[in-house]
C-alpha cells in the first residue's frame, strides 16, 4: 500500500507558491488555486498524481501530518476490492 504525501512550497525568487504530491517514486506539482482552501489544494495535487497511475481511483482520505504536509490513503469499498482481486486472478 502506498500513501500520497502532499506538501506546500512557498514562493521563491523564480517560482510562485505551489503544492507537490509524491508517491511511488513520482512527483507532480500544481500551482495554487485561490478559489480553494488549503485542504482543497492538497487534494488537487493528490488527484493529479492519481491520474498518473498511482491509484486506479481518486477516492481517498487525508489529513495534516505536520506543518505544510498532508498524507492521503485510498478509501476502498467492497466493490473496488472485488475488481482489483479479479485483475490479479487473470
């Protein structure tokens, strides 16, 4: 099982503030969406990483683990577990 870790990166002299998401050796960055709150921006980064194939679904639960960093884990349902089990059996 892999968790996605998202992090806030403040602005520098050459880049604006952004969020990163990393898991399974992959990293993505997204700019800040000012229409979203902190959790929304962290979730947005995690969803972008999910779409690169970290998880099949982008349904997950997350929370702050330390200052500026969040961890996300998948929320599995019985139906999703059955689909994944069928993939393994084939």
